[in-house]
C-alpha cells in the first residue's frame, strides 16, 4: 500500500492544481544521472586532449568577462569546482585587456571584474594599445596553442572561432554547472591525420633538422655502386679425379713378426737298440 500512496497523493494534488510534496519534480530525479554523464564526458575529452595534444595538469584556463559574470550569477566556486572537474591542478588566468574591458563597462560588471582580478594576469602584446577581450584571448592561442590553454567563455562568437583551432578545449557554464565542450571537428581531423602520419608540422621538421646538424647526425647519403665480380680460378673440388665404381681399396699388408722364433730340436732318448736311435735322429735332421 505504501508505494501506491505517492501516486494517489500526486493525482489528488494534480486535480487540485497543487504540487505534491511527496513526489519530487522530474528534473530533480535526473540530476544524479546527468552528473555521471557529465563526468564521463569530461574524462573522455580530457583523455583525447592529453594523448593528441599533450594537455596535462596543471591546466591553464583563460577566462573572459562573460564567464566570470556567469559564475557570479550561478554562484559557481571556480577555484573549488574546476580542479575536481578537470581531474588535476588548475591555474586560472586572464589578461590585462579583459580587465580593462570589464572596467570600461561600468558598475554592471563590477562583480565579474572583482572575480577576474583574483586570477593570474598573463602577459599579452597589447599593453600600449588594448584590444577587446576576445581578440586578446585569440592571440594567446594562435600558432597551435603553444602554452596549452583552456578557454572559458560564454561568448558564442568567440566559442565559434575557438572551435576552428585544433587543440584548444572550450569551457562554458550551463545551468550553474561547468561543462567541457566535446572536441571540435578540427581537433578530430588533426589527431586522425597525425595518427596516419600524413601531417608533420613544418616547425617540427626544422627543429629535427637543426638537432641533427648540432649533434652531427645529418650526413650526405652516398649510394654505393654495384660490386664488380672478380675473376677467380676453378673450383678445387671440381679438379679432383673421379673414383672408379668397381675398384676396391687394397688390403693392408700383414705386419711382419718382430721376433723370429727359433725351432727347437727334439732328440730321441737313447735306448737299447742303437740302430733305431740313429734312424730317429736321421729322420729328425732330414
């Protein structure tokens, strides 16, 4: 009966036009599932950028004024939530052009300016002549994003320009939660080309050639000609005499006796008949 009670209470309150206190709203039931999907998506995207572009902690995140304003409205604690979401240490940074842009917009963005002033200020090339914050951030990630920056913004125009550059992760805030954008088609194509060994940056080629020259590895390739065959004599095995098929090897001679045995002479014993004794002696001598 207990499982039926919330359904009856919900149907009664629906007819009365009042929200049921026992049944939570639908979006509240989906929050744990959405959080799990969001973390899995972030883990997959971070692994892609780590293997394809070498982005590893500590992560450097460039923030503009729109992202700071969205964090202020959603009460998002950037220093506490970003390290857990990006699975590592995080360096939050901005530029002088972004701070000057926030200061020029007046009191409406005073809170965002206070938040941005707490972060590191990266050096840019617009000290004497400041430019818009979006243009300043684009100049820092130009040339293949050499400093491995993440870009955090709510500006759709800036986000579209960032997606056209390979290897630049994009962060934004949706419904008071930080979301890491999926890799852009430009980044996917770049990594696929690198895996198939069809793309090697020109700067990398120059660096390899310079290293070979400094280490003395680079040498001119001189292909050797074909070896000339030397004239040689006949094969000694072919000069041997052919053996006869019916011939048999000669037998070895018997070794001669080293000692000549002397023949013993037998003498007949003397008996009473002298004639018979002489006959025996003559027979033995003969």
